[in-house]
């Protein structure tokens, strides 16, 4: 069942890239798994919220899984940079791809901060599968948003998933290599400061997976510094693009 579901998602992603979202939407099936259904409700809530109070364009979009969703202070932490948080819990990269037209493209962001892939590995996805899904995200981004930069936060080490550190490193290394070759991709390495003597620091809540405020205190200056280094140029480029 999982293999069939993964194949269906990849086919839908390919349809989006080849023929556009309208036909792909017509071809896609309703969410099949409990996770898909739960995530679909979160996406629907985002869409409803956006219809009621559309976010201003040219903000920085944070998108991905629960490490983004529960970063409740991200707006305050990134200030004065303007931020939209569209993290949704338990999601994989394939889910960001699936709902790209709902939670990425409409905001016309100046840049995208991306965190996903950790849940994918934990669910049994291969390293190459995770990398392939991220490549599909970049392709869709380029198609819809051109040179809008993407900032990939490295998959984080955690107590719960420490056994997956090597697989996470393989994904991180592959994304870092892509960032070295692409002007629209930046790699943000949060891994070293999260480790102490080779083990995750005590910066996680009871589940051993999600970070405490101390964990986000490690992320904040690293992510903010990366964004600030290009903030003015990205804001101006977005404004020019929006005016056309």
C-alpha cells in the first residue's frame, strides 16, 4: 500500500512539472492515509485563513514539517524580517510538493525557508527518495517562482532519531552540494551546534524529537544571519517581480 501511495504521489508531482497544476489536480486522488487526511485539514485551514486575511506578498515563507509548525516565535525571532509560517505537523517533502499551489506559490515569497525530510526517513523513505522529492520541489519552485531563493535547514539530530544520523547526513550533504552549484539554494547548517560530544544536546521535549525553546535559541541566530545576508537584495527583487 505504501509503495502504491508513493508511486501515486510521484506521478502527481511529475504531472505538475510536465503539464501544470490544473491537469495534475484532476488526476490526483483524495488523500489515502490517516496522515494525508490530517494534513489535508491543516492545509484547508491555511487556505481558509488566507481567504479571510491574505498575507502580504514578498514575505519570507517558512514551510515544512512540525519543527516549523511549532516554532511559534519565528516571527518575533526573525524580526524585523517579515515571516509567514506554513509548517504542518508530520509532513514529508512530498506533502509540500503536493500542496505547493496552496501553501507556497500564492504568497509570492521573497525567499523560502524549508525544513522537511526528517519524517520521510523515519517513515522508511530512502535517502535517494528524499533527495529526489526535494529536487522535485526545486523544479516546481523554479517553474512557478523563478529564482526565488530557498534556504534549506539541515535535517536536525535528535534523541529519538539519533540512529538515523548517518542517513540524515547523506541527505544534508547532497543538499549542500546542490547549494554549492545553484544561486537560488542556500544550505543552513544547524547540526554542529546541536551536538555535544557527538550526541544531541538536552534541547528536546519529552518525546526526544521536538525542540524546546533552547533548541530554537540555537536555530534563531543561524537562520536569521543567513536570511539577513541577502535580505535587501531579495526584497528588492521580489518587489520588482511583483510589479510586473
